C-alpha cells in the first residue's frame, strides 16, 4: 500500500521547482524588454535627426506617399516641383525642407529606383 504523503510531497517539490524556473525566465524576458526599449537607431539626413528611415523620409519629403507609380520621371518631376516652391519662398533657417534635403532625396530615390529595376 502506498502512502499519500510522499506522493504529495514529491508533487509539491516539483511544483515549487517549476514555479522557480518560470520566475527566472519571466525576469529574463523583462530584462530583454528593457534592453530592447532603450536601443534604437538614430537616422540623420544633412546633419539633422529624422523621424523615419531614409526611404520613408525622402518619400514624404518629395510628397510621393499617394503616388501609384514611382519611377525616375516622377521622382525628378517632384524634386523639381518642390525645389521651385522653395526657391519661390523666402529662405528661412527654420524652413523644414531645404534644397540640400531635396537633392539628397532625389539622388537617394533615383539610386534606389535604379537598384530595384536592375534586379528585374
């Protein structure tokens, strides 16, 4: 005949070990989350910190978010259009878009467009 006390004690010990191991794993996951929240990439364009990565920043800069087709002619047209708008306005240091930003956006997007089309 088996006694219920040793069986219950074994189950209780196994439960405590399992609980202790899961607590360590939960603490380790919290530490990983802390490390991941503090680590980020800082994107810069023309010595200014930008909010998004370069591709999206330049798409927004050239106002191509609603464009159905983005090709080299569209990129050049938008860059020329926005460049002429900036030239028409007075140049302020506080203007969010500069001519250097337009040139950087145009060259980056044309280079990326050439890369993607050469893959096909």
